[in-house]
C-alpha cells in the first residue's frame, strides 16, 4: 500500500518515539513485568492515544487505517505485543461508547482516556463461556437507579492498573430470553477495587501487560453508566469487532516484520564455513517466504481498514486480515528463531520473546477455526457449523 504524505509522517513520528524505548527496555519489562508506564506516558504526550477518537472529545479524528499504521509501527519497533497492547484499548475499546453512548458520557469518559489520565480494561470473557459470548453468566440486577453486579470474568487485560472498565453482563438471565443474544447489557464504569478482586494469570509472554481473572461481588453501577439500551449489549459489542480484528492483524504483522528484519540482518552478518549463512538457500528461501506472507497479509489488512473507514461491509476482510496477519507474524517469528540457530533461544537476541508473543494474535480475540467457519458460511455459502 502506498501511503500518503501525512500517513508516512505518522509512521515516521511514531517510529521515532518508539526508538526511545529500545530492546533493553522491553526485555526488562518482559522479565520483571509491570505496566510500561513510561512508554504509555510518552504515547499519551504525543497525542497518539486518541488517534481514532472524535476531535470534539480531544481525539485526532482519524480512521482505523491510521490507527493500524500506528500499532504496526509500535509492534515493528521491537515493542511487539507488549507495546501495542499497552495502547490497544484506547484506540478501539470505547467504540461502543462513541457510537451508542450519549454526548454526556463521551464528554465525561473520553478526554481523560485520550490524555492518558485514566486507563480502562475490557471485561467480557468468562470461565464457562469462552468464545460463546451469549452464555455469559455475570448478572446485573436493577435496583432503582442502580445495577447490582455479581460474577466472574477471565483474561481481563490491564485490570491491575485500570481505573475504568467496559463490562458486558446479563440483565436478563439466559433462561428468560427468547434469543441467546438478548438480555446482555453494556456498562462503562469505575473499576471499584473494594468490590472487584483481581488475580493475575501467569503466562508465557507479554508479562508487561497483565491478564487477569476478576471476581465481582455486589458492585453497584449507576444507571448513568449504562451504554445505550438495556439488553442490547451484544449488538453493541459486535459493532467493534471488525476494527479490533484489523488492529490485531496490524500488530501481528509488525511483530513478524521486526523478527524478519532481525533474522535477515543476522543472516547477512553471521559467517559459517567462510560465507554468510544468508547465502544458503536453506536460510534465504524461508525468509523470503515470510516477507511474501507478511506483505500479502498487510495488503489484506489495509483493504479491510479502508473499507471500514469508508463505511463499507468489511466482516470477511477484517476476519481474513486477522487470520492471515496472525499466521504470517507467527511464521516469521518462528523462522527468525530458527535462523539464529542456538542463539535464537537466547534472550540476548530478542527473537524468542517475539515468538512467545506471536501466539497471542493466533488465539485472541477469536480463534482461527471460528474465522474459517465465518468465511465458509458468509463467502462460500456453506452451512453454519456451530
């Protein structure tokens, strides 16, 4: 994709900002954990957190195309999924609030998020539901002008540092609705730690960005924090799925690109048997294949992003971008480790960190298999299988 002058400037500026946070910074975050606060603050100071937020609330008013360029540049800088995930929710997460919330809610919630004064997390997934969102059991019972919430959520990212959270809960139990998609309600409210217990999940990668199980016990949410209409939360969540898939694809591709860059440099410099290892087709061809896969996935991602920004149907393109981007990114990271040989297993060269992180976009926020089911049904006219 050929970038406009403004888009090229965006990428250059973001890359320059990210260069201040080099490999040592991200390796330390990977080893010790802890939210990358300094990086987050620098991105906020640069005005990038609200890149896709409306200008009237302090955002830049740009599209998912520009947001994809942003997160791709962050991941490609070496920050990987750790850097991209630190700002991911600011870019797309409050889309339901913007589209379905009131102007008062937007005025109250968006400026502090854009300025980096508040952090938010997204509480949807549950232990007994997984990808079957309609099977959520967290219950929000109305009591006058409040909702009393009890339940559990799983894989809630940045709950350790969040001030607010976007919560999807049942206001009507599943056995009392005609359709499983009914009775789900969306809230954006304070993350009240006196009523929410947070337990971090130890995981194989992206230690800097915490993932958590949260336990909600008699949390009271005022009705002014209800987003849209009661019972239509599932519909609202669906509205934000396509941009999320596009951004995940851009991040995964950026991760693959930095791994490929490092592997290519190593293949040029590493001399064995009197010649650079990159001169051997057994090294060069896998790297070349990774370049082609990443390039193809990038074009699919940009096509999906532009379609979204133009208001066109993009479900198949967004899902395809997520699938292809995640697979291409993972393959490039794996190939980078193998290109480095034994040193690929050493933290010194960083490629092992990126390989561990490359599993995230393959798994979340939707599995490869469900994407295949979606494409088979929507594009090939095959019967629904789930």
